């Protein structure tokens, strides 16, 4: 009985010991909320900016240096850049003065030249663009007018000025006629070439669908020919602006060409150089505007 109550030391040592409770896992400390970093701005492309600005500045500096070197030569008669700049400040301080029909500011002369160019160019567009579409669409008309265009297009625009004076009996209509005759050829040729390069498959589909000539023009021809047409318009405007200066030198009146000739008669070479820069600047603005307009209707093929 005693043995039943008291266990031996060996049995006590062999008795299983209940496992100790496992320690609870440590909870991680709560992280403090940090604001998200602000997005970094991309670095400014200073190299591209300098490459866009420095070459034109170097070109202008080279022009001024060559101009200064030629003007410094004895007996050249060319005013120096500083003298021309002082004259330009005086000219542009009041560009719209009027002291009579033949004594007006350079602003009125530029506007008069632009008005003549606009009228002559507008008339050329009204005639040349429909003629280009007709010549491009008709093989008969193309073969009929190709020799005439090839014969008349190389003629100098000023050769048409006496014909204008003879027919219209006036200097202003003769100058507009000269602008008209020199502006019409680029628009006719480029429009006709654009029509002839329209894929024949498009026209075959239009024939199968029995589309009217108006729908063929508005849905197929005009969208496809528009880039060619705008190229012809750009070439025509550039040619017209070149011609109007020479035409106004011969016809007189108010205009930038007449202003150049009048300043030459007054032996004011600085004003002639100013007029050269004005003519170039206006031509550059016209060219840039038409290039921008053409880019809106020109779609380049995306390469994979």
C-alpha cells in the first residue's frame, strides 16, 4: 500500500513533465505613416535648348561681322551695322506717317504690297486650283495644256509687266496681273500632280459604288490632293512676294518696292538695307504660316 502511494525515484524521474506554455509572438511596433515622395520633375534639356538657339545666333553674328568688314573697306559706300541700326530706330519710330501720296511710312508701303499680293494670289488660286483638278482628272486636258504650261512657266514674271500695262492702262492693275501670272503655275502643276497620284483603286471603288463626281471630289480627291495643293500655295506665295518688289520698282506708287527705289534716288543706303531685312522678315513669316498650315493636313505614315 505504501508502494502504491509513494513512487520510486526512478518512476518519478521517468514521469512525463507537462510542456511549458510557448511564449506569445512579439507584435511588431506600428510603423509611423510617412508622406509619399513628390514626383521628380524631368531634368530640363539644356543641350537641346542651346542647340536650338546658338546656331541661329552664330549665323547672325557671322552676318554682322562680314557686313562690318565690307563696310569698313574704304570706298565701299555700305553703311556700318551701327549706322543702319540708328536709321532703323528712326524709321520704325513712326512707320505709319503720311506726308503725301509719295511720302509715307514703311508700314503703309508693306501693307500696300501685301494687298497687291493678296489680290493677285487670290485670283490665281480661283483659276489655278480648279484648272489643276481638271487637268489632273482628264488625260485629254493634260496632253492639251502640258506644252502650254511648259512654254509659259519659265518666262520671267517681269516680262509680263508690259503686257499688263498695255492691257490695263494702269500701274496697280499691271502689278496685280504680274502677281497673278507668276502665282498660277505652281498651283496648277502641284494640284494636277496630286490628282494624278491618287491611287486608282480608290477611283475604281467609287466607280463601283456609282458615286457622283461631286462625291468623288469631296470624299476622295480633295483630301488626297490637299497636301500637294498646299505645297503649290506655299511656292506661289513665295514667288509672288519676290516679284512684287521688282514690279513696284518699275510701276511706282506706294509699296515696299517703290520705297526701296525712292530711297535709292535719295542715296539713303541705310534705308535700303532696312527694306531688305523687312522684305525677308515678311517673307519668312508668310512661309512659316503656310508651312504650319500644311503640317495640319499632312499625315506621315507611322512605322512599326
